[in-house]
C-alpha cells in the first residue's frame, strides 16, 4: 500500500516551481500510511502483561541473617520438606534443627539465634512461639517463615490412607474414644464412608484447625513463603526456586549444589518410585473417596471453609456439584 501511493505521487506531473510541494506531499503520505500500519499492528498485537516479580526479588528485602522457621502439618508435605531441607543444610554447611533433634529446643526465632541455627523446623508448626508478639516492623526483621499447607480435602484423604497402616505409636495405642481399640484398628473396621468421616473428625481437631491458625499468624508477612504441597507436582523446579529464595541462597554455585542434592527427592518424575509418605492409593479409589466427602454436606462445608481461610479455591479435585 505504501509503495502504491509512492508510485502515484512519483507519477504526478508538477512544474519545477512546485517540486518542494511535491516532496512535502510525499513525506506527509509516507508518514500517514506508516502511522496506519503501526496502529493496526499494535491493535492486533497487544503488549504482553509484565511478568510477576520473581521469588528472588520478592524475598530480597528480607534480612538474610534472620533465622528461617519452617512449620508444617500432618500430611502437608512434612517428610518431603524434611528430606529437602536436611540435604540443603548439609550442602550449605548450615546448622539446622529439626523437631528439637539432639536435645536442642528450637521453637522460636530467639531460640534459633541462641543455637546459631539457620533453620528451625517443626512438624507441628502451630507450636512455634512469639510469631505475633513483636510490632510489624520488628517482626519483619526477626525471622523468615516457610508454611507448608495442602488442600484440606486431599489432606484428609491422604491421612485416612496413611492411618489405615500407620505404625505410629499414638495410633496403635487403645483409647476409650475409639471404643477401647486403637485408631488404626478402628478405621480398618469401618466401611469407607464412615472411615472417611472418622478421619474428618480427627483432622478437625488437628491439621484442619492448625493450618488456618498458623496461616492467620504468618501468612500476610512479606517474608513468609506459603508452600502448597500441590506446587511440588505442578512445578518442581519453580517451587524449589521459591524455597531457596526465601532461604536467601543467591550464589550460582550454591544453587547448583542444591539442585543436585534435591533431585533425588523428586517423586513426581516419570518412572520414579514413590516414598512411603506419598500416597499410593489408586486414582479410581481416590476419586470415589473425593465424591463421598463432596456429597456429605457437613464435611464439604468444613473443607471449603478451611480452603477459604488458607487461600485455596473453593472447589478442588472433587469438582463442583
């Protein structure tokens, strides 16, 4: 189109006295046509949205010398996160405390500092102390936090499958509330739906209560990483990048070392044997379990309330009604 108009202008017969006018007209036509072309290109090629800020940028403001407190809940990825962070601490040569191991009590930022611990890990994260005691400014400088959460419905299903075969002492100790038997035997004696509802009642006193409480204490802090268990399967590398970022690891050599030691824990690769704390329940049975809870009005109402409290979508893998 531009060339056509240029040819027309070029063939226009004009006197020598108006050569400058012809040149001006040609320039105006070129400019107008170029503007139209550019306008049409932008109309059909809208600019891309700016990318979200990276985890490195997000946590760059955090005090890199502050301890990192890691709080989990039963079946929210505790074992996987323990393995990842133990190997990370060894690779980085950090002092880290896991569940008061070695007789070292570590349940607060001040105790972590006293022990010289870079990471303080509690599998019952609700037991951390002093999380909301300081003013906001001081609190932001006091510690960083990693909170491991999981979709509450999936957490209940995983807990049910795990407790059917658990060897944990508390679940194999007879108690009156389980009709004088153990929790494991009690669950195994129930039909599927009744067993799931029993697990719901158990979880309601445990992780379905503590996840929202801990999230309310630390979730809004700028130096908190809320780590969803589902993120590991959706984006293994991206999730670990966020984890390393909140730990303050920036150097390429250290990141490469962490990538090497963490890869063996990636149970979501093809042809990988799952660990003992990753559910092996068949997909058909898991689907049936989801539907049983979805159709129980009280159970699904509680699950959706917990989802709301910890920032999950209202509907999960069970689907909508």
